[in-house]
C-alpha cells in the first residue's frame, strides 16, 4: 500500500462547494481507500491505496468526488516520497521565520510544470519571492507588507486552474500525517 495526499481545489472557499470533512472521509472509504484522514477544511485527504500511477488514480478520485458531491472536482495528488522531497528541497531557510514571512507551497497539477508556472507568477520586489521546485512553487511574502503581495493576483491567471495552494505549516503537517503522525485536529 502506498500513502498519498489528495489536495482538493476549490472546496469550502467563500461558501463555494461546501464539503464536510466527515463526508469527505466517508467518500474516500467508500471508494476503497484505507487509513483515510482529513486535515482542516481546505480539502486535504491522506489515504492509502494499492493503486499506482498518479494520473489514473487522480482521474478516479476526481470522478468519485464529482459524483458524490456534485461539483467539478479537481485534485492534485502527491505520494509520500514526492511530499518528502517537496519539504526537504524547499529553498534554504523556507519556513524558518514565520513571524516575518508567510510561506506557501503552490502545488501544480500535471501537465503544468514549475518552469511554465513560474513564468506566469508575478512578484513584488522587496515583498515576494518565488522559487520553483519539482511540481511546486515556493512562495514567501513579508507579513508586514502582505497587502502588497502579488500572490492574490495569481487566482486571476489562467494557469491558476492547474494549481492549489497550501501554507507551509499545512504542507509539513500533511507529510507528518503521511508518516503516520495524526494531528489533534485531523
């Protein structure tokens, strides 16, 4: 069995596509997935599956969610090895000064590449920094000037439909969950 995290796009945002976490867990369990756990309301599901091949598994999960919750599901899927690499290969110091910077990981849905995505992302000098990784962008912005950040403009870009954003704390918590550590609010 392999451990995966499904990062759902566009649920529980501004009253749009409301899905309860208990219902989401039940949907994954009914779909035959094991050891299912959710984390916070933004649509993070850690689970085990004997299925391999992320493209086919992603399609199956999207179809399952679309049918169960009647919305156009879009999922970014990562296995434990991919999540570990995302955390371990973050830029030096990324996540180390949470009082000064907000840190986000922009997960990219294939076929979107980091090279193509970073070319679309605008940053404001002295406020934002963006770095590419494998299947992700790492984005940080000064807390004191967060209102001047260009991260919020990303949602208006066509490329945004192939992205989902999680903060650094959520990203590292999901990796710990994939390693078997369940947080209190899971």
